[in-house]
């Protein structure tokens, strides 16, 4: 999210699947894998961690907690920012919050 004028990190952020996900018209859920898609776990809060490089997230519908083919999927995304305590930052000047996230589509 950037740094203050002294170079201190100002915080971090997380992305969440907010609201109802849909997969081919059915209610969806979010799964994650940190081993290239060999094993999957349910993400009950729908949280994406942008700093978990290499982690794969997928939406699925139905009773199984494993990926299934789909044509259309949609998830509202919410950003939650967490700022360092004010006494750890240089607040003598404006602090610009800056960040980005890239979504990559992986075909399994």
C-alpha cells in the first residue's frame, strides 16, 4: 500500500469475495490451493490473500469441494485495508495510499 516519507510500510490489504458468488447460475463458493491444484480447501470467509504468491483460487457450485468445469462465474470483490498504527508512521506530511492486484485466469 506504499510507504510514508521515511520509507515505513503503511499497511496491507486483503481481498474478499463479498456477497453471493454465482457459478453457471447457482450459488458458488471459493476454494484455494497452494500446491498447484493438487489439493483444495474451502475458504469459508471468501478471503483472498494477495501476498500468497502461487496460491490458486477458484469458484465452484454444488456439494463438492473440488473444482468442476464452468462457463460463467461471478464474485463481488471487497477490499479491506489495514493501516499501521499512527505512532509508527511519519504523519508530518500527506501519506498516499497506493496498491494494486492482478487477477490471472488459470485453466486447470
